[in-house]
């Protein structure tokens, strides 16, 4: 199975797609100013302690206070507080813990009001991103994730991934890690550490320790609600967790991000540096690779299955419901039961894919086509369990009930991805009456004149909806040709199905999108300046 990562950089952030055998299996969106990602560590301020639910609400800078239940304080909370107090008292306090004496573990059945008070400053880590109208969920049981291991301060435990099943390999790793593990730091050994030598493991460990040192040193000068240690970006964290021999390509359409990712891959897997490729942004990466079209089909309410079946996916506040339908799938050689099993088998594979792509969390109810034989129900159940076995999000699957329903719970740590595949026309607002294309043409031409005359842009590219594209290319003396003879500049037209009917973007010679709103503001400021200057000159002449 081949893996490939595509990163499309937009003015507002990044769109990241993971492909397996050319099919989309994961989709992520990351804003430029993304914060409160899982793994981020903040210097929080306790706002209130609620005895009834044995929890506290902590201000970490989000519009909603973060939720901290007593169970997420962690057994080493007292040690953490003592260590932080030492750093705040003396900035030269060693950040390594060799000489630090751990405090007795926190009582598992204690009361939050006996531990925290209003306005206390505490180090907290985001374990669940803000979702809907809820703030982040946080923990004081800190950890820092690396490629081969996870560092846990104030612990002595060494845990090895259960997916490393060979006893001899587990023993080998435990011996190696014990020889390099610093005092008072615990470690979780990840699956990708299998068969790695001690040099690679130690390099990863030293990078994690350096990250811890840097964060703790910054704590002395930190202000409340500051981020002390930041998790990697969504792109680099995906590469850290997934990069292996099956990766065949990483394609980026932004030079700065390309260099960043190339440097990251060079550091963690030098032999894979050559698979990082730069895509010229003059052509849309997701368009030329067919990703845009795949996404439109994948995020709709109706999702097609092979051979004619389809899914209907509904989302509510409490749960997700997936209905399996046979559509026009039928086979004269099969009876009703066999047809139901055939459609349900197709549905299982697509449902597992949809859970991952949309990052659906919470309770998911699947209504399969009715099957009467218990063996067939068990086959569908076992296949679903198998497909979800290697999910990074914790998932539980229950057997199919007598009503034909399969219940799934999936860990929810960040907002669900949900792309709009249907939208009200922004031109007609759903009335069905669209502004004439000639009016849009005049607006585009006025912007074109401004870019050519005021900004001195050369070799412009205009991306627009296929309908507008056809309108501007129509006839031997098309609008594009008129522009050429009028302004003596050839404007390249590119179809972009991701744009609405009345949307367009200008791209300069370097492949960068030109923000017309900011250009218009500059023009308005110039016009205002000229008008004010003329008024001043007239007043001086009158005097």
C-alpha cells in the first residue's frame, strides 16, 4: 500500500490530504494562526473550581475556559507544582530532573477544591481541541511526543506499544531504553521504534529533552495564558507519526513550507528527503491531481458505494447516523440475504474510510441492510473491527444488534471535518436569478486595469469558475482577446471548480494570489489623499 501526502497552501492556512493507493483517506485543514492543538502546553490561570463535578475551569487564552477534571490532574501533579515553584523562584533551576525529589502521588479520589484555588497558575496540556461551543479539555499529566517515543516528566515508567508483539523485540527495546533513559523521566515507546538501533532512539530522546528544557526555561519570563511548548504543525505531526517505507511522495505548492518539510524529513528520515517535491503554484495542486473532485464526492450527505449502493450520513449534536442503502445494486444470481451481505461488505470499507476522513468522533450508529443469519452479522462486525483496528483514534465497536444497528464510539479530540458540498448561490441568494455574466466581466476588467496600470503587474493569471471561463473564451474575438488588443497583455485563464460562479482570483507571475480587497483599500487611500491635497491647494490659492 503506497502513501502520499499533498499539501495545498492557501491565504488562510493549509489543506492536507493523505492518499493511500491514490485514494483520499485523511483530510485536514490548518489555519495560519492555529492554536490550542492537542499537545500544546499552556501557562493557565484557574478561573473557578466546581465542587459538584470535581473539576476546574482554566483560562488558557481561548474565548471559552478550558475544562480540567480532577482525574486529569495526574498522579505527578504535586511534583509538577513543586518543580514549577522552584523555577519561578530561581531561573537558574536545572530543567533536568536528575537531582529533583519527586513528591508522593496525588490521591486518586481527592477533591479538586483541596488542590486548586481561584487565580492559581498551573501548567496544563491540551488533550482535546475546542469543539462547537466548548473550550479545550486539558490535563496536568504532561507528555511530549517524538517520532519513536513519548517523554513523560516526573515518571520512571517504560511502556512499549502493544502493537510491537514479538517478545524478543520488546525485551531488546526495554534494555536499550533503560540504558539511555534519564532519571525521573518516563517513556512510551511507539510502534515505529521497532527494529531501530540505540543511536536513532537516543537522538529522538535528546530532541525531546531539548524541547522540554527550552519550554521550562521560558517559564520564568512567561505571562499567564502563554503557550510554553507548542506541538508540531498538523503536517509535520502527520509525517512524524506515519512516515515509513510505504511513503512514495510528499508534494507541496508553497516554497517556504516545502523547505520546512524538507528540513524536517531530512532530520527524521534522511533517506526519504528525495520524495519531497515542489509543485509550481501556477496550477492548482488539488485540481491537477483530481483531489478537489474526490473531496466534493466524499463530503456530501450521500456517498456512493461500488456497484450501485450508497450511504446517507447525517450529523446531530449527540451522534452520527449512517444509513446503508442498496440503490440499484442487484444480482439475479444472489438471493436477498446474499445481496444484503454484498452491499453491507462494500459499506463497511467506505464507512471506515469516512470515519477517518471526516474525523468523526463520539457515537456513530450504522443502520445496515437487514441480515437474518447470525453468521453474516458476525462477518460484518468482524470486518469493521479489523478495518478500525489500526486507527490512531481510540475506537470501540459493538456487535450488530437484533435491529441491524452497529454502534461505534470513536475518540473525539478535535472538531469534525465537514466540507460544504452544496451552497446557496452567493449571487442570487437562492432566488434562481443570477446577475448577468457581463456585469461580472466589467468588475473583473476594472480590477485588471488597476493591476496593470497601478500595480504594474505582468503575466497575470485569472482563475475563475468554468462557466465564466467559457464566457470569456467564447468566439474568435473573445473577451480574453479584447483585453490583449486593448492592454497589450495576455491574461492566462484557468478553470477552477473550487470557486463559486461569481468568484475569481488574480495570480501574479510568482504564483501568489493577489488580495484585491487590500489593493482596493490602497487605491481608495490614494484617491482620498489626492482629493484632500487638491482641496488644500484650492484653499491656498483662494487665500
